[in-house]
C-alpha cells in the first residue's frame, strides 16, 4: 500500500474517534450546565423554605407568650418585637451564637409589619451559666429600640448601646419597671433573677430576607411596611390577637 493510501486510511479511521470525543465533550458540558442550573435553582428555594420555617416557628412562640398573664397589655404598648424561636444551648455569661430571629414593627394603624430576618449573637445575663436555651423574645417598647434594627451591621440590645433591657419575669412580678426592651424566655429560669439582660452582635440577614421576599430588600423597608409576603399573615395575626388588636 502506498504511503498516500495509508495516510488516507489513517485519517478516515480518526474521524469517528474525533466525533466521539466531540460528542463526549458536548455531553459533559451539558451535564455541568444542567448541574449548575439545578444548584442555582435549588439554593434560593432552600433558603426560602428555611426562612418560612423561622416565621412559622415564631407563631408558636407568640402563642406561648400570649398565654402569660399581663403579656397582652405589654404587647399592646409595644412598638415592635424580635423573636428567636430557637436560641440553642446558651453558655450564659460567656455569650454564644444564638441563631436566626425575626423582627416585626407595629405600624401607625396598629397592624404589624412583615418579618425582617436577623442573625443573633451572644446573650449575657450576669454570672448564670449552663442553662438550656429555647425560644426568646425581645419586646421593643419604643422607637429607639425599633430603630436599632434598621442598622445592617452588627448592633446590640444592651446598656452599652443606650438601651435598658429588663427581664419580663421580674417585670411581671412588679419588681422591675418597663425598659426600652423587655426580654421574655420560653425556658423557665433561663434569665433567672437577673433584672437586666444584653443581646449582642445582631445583624441583618440580607440573604434570608432576600429569599423570603424574592428580591434584595433593606431592613428599613421591611420595618416600614414596604415589603410583604402573604405567608407571614399567620404570624401577624397571632401578634394582633395577642395584643388585643383586630386581625385584618
């Protein structure tokens, strides 16, 4: 066989191989694109589901609070509330990360805003240590306390931040007056007999809030009632019922 014929035969044999490699490359690229598309689609859906769970869990917290004598009157006076459905096991006196919470503000007409999401930092209640965690709530009694949540960066509900945070258990006993913030705990003894409490390193969770409202949204817009999600209606109605307001 001539050299020319051998070259032609070799080239002809290479064509199917090249075609196979090209097909395999295209298939791999398609697989990677599909994988990326699935991941891109799944992540927001997962974040939204997580946000919705925080809101649903907060309804149960409000219902527990409403069962306590005197709480309805406190919520009627409140300007806002910050609910952390699951604070976790707290190394009190040291301060540990506490999880995600939702904040709602009372509007001029007495209704409640939709929830803004925050990540909670350390809880300090004096020297007490080793208590189990659980749901906690910070009832915001004035505009100064509410406005703290319009900050995106880390902030605190504490005396260092110019806010008086008092223990609801002591207030209910009549041994402490109302502060800027009244702290409630769903676990008996979590705050003990401490009068003042500090919740530190709170920051706005842009990712979770964005997933819940399907767009980038500022904390101030949510607090001022400019962002809504109908899935938060049960939480708002629970707060309105607990504070003696008419549901809408």
